[in-house]
C-alpha cells in the first residue's frame, strides 16, 4: 500500500529494527513509495544480501550503548518520519526475572525509542512538520501471564506516545501508536525460567499457545500497510490495532469488565 503523501513531500525516514519482520516490511513499503529510508539493526555487516532492501541504507544501532545512538544521530542528518520499531521480548514468571534483564528489556522497548525521539524532535519542530510512529503491542492492553515486563514496557510506550502527541501537535508533528497482535514474525522472546521452577509447566503452555498464534497470524505487511495509511493522513489516529483478531480484542477490552478479560485470557492460554 502506498501512502497518500505527495511525492514532493516524501523525504527521509528512519526505521529501527529494519532487518526482519515488521521493521523490514515497513522499510520496504516506504522505500517502494519513494521515501529515502535508513534502516537500523545491531550489525548490518551480518545482514545477508537477500535480506537487504534495495534503496535502504543500513546503519548499526544498539540501544544498550549510548555511543551507538550518538553515532547513528551523527550520520542521519534529516528525519521526517521516525518509526520506532526495534524491540525484544521475554517470557517468564515475575519472581524469577533479574532486574538486569528487566532493565535491558525496557532499554530495547522503551528508553531506546525515547532517546531517539527526544533527539529528533527539535529538528521536526524547527521545520514545523514530522511524524513519529511507535510500534507497540496489544500485549499492553490484554493481560497475559508471564509477559509482565514486555507488556509493561509496551504500556509505557503507549502512555508516552499519547502524552507526546498532545505536546507536539501544535508544531505540526504527528504521533501514533500501531499495536500488532500475533503477527507472523521471528520476533525474539527470551525464555526466563529457572531450573526446577514451579511455573515451568504453565510457562510452557503459554508459550505454545503464543507460538501457534504467531504462526497462524498475518504477514508483517499488514502492519506496514497501516503505517503507510497513517502517513497519508493529516490527523492520524492515536492508536491502531492490527493483526489476527486485533479489532475484536480492542473491542472487548473497551467494553467488557476486566474480570471477564482476565477470564478470557486465562482460558486462551490454558491457565
């Protein structure tokens, strides 16, 4: 899907986590639509030729290293659209997670996006135009056992984005969150369960359901289509869900009591 932005107004985009999955699909869609796209991944030198999108410039980015973020910003002089997509996941019980692992997850899913956004906003504000799109997750809206920290990081991202949207709209900067739900990707999810854990069996069941749902989900292109549609709107929606039964999930979350939502989640994940 092409955006509705006229070609003369298409310019530079920065897409994080562009080496695979959703980020790759977004970078490909924007490049095909005439955008000048910079895509990031941890190590572009290891990116196979068949995984490289023609017309996309690849640069390294590791959110755990401040110097890596600073080096990227020195090389990217202009960004009209920032797509904060890069992230990681984890699955495991709360009581067995180390605080170091939790911090690393938030660095990937929240603080990295915050740092990039803070750095690029002044340039957008000075030009009086720009767009920031955050790739969130329906996990932040729908409770799922053993995904506490991943869901919390994505919930923080949504709250941040919605408040930011109110701050910068007067400067012509558009902010939106796109929340995928079970998209067919190879998104990494670190399993954090201690040996002999009383939670091990339940974590295994939840992971099996999660993996099957992902395999049965739509391709990442559906997320890219939503992003392209948002880029063509003067007043894009603040939050858009996308994916397998995403609209149904969003409807249920808005209208059903939380106790019923919890019961549905427990049933789905066999808890």
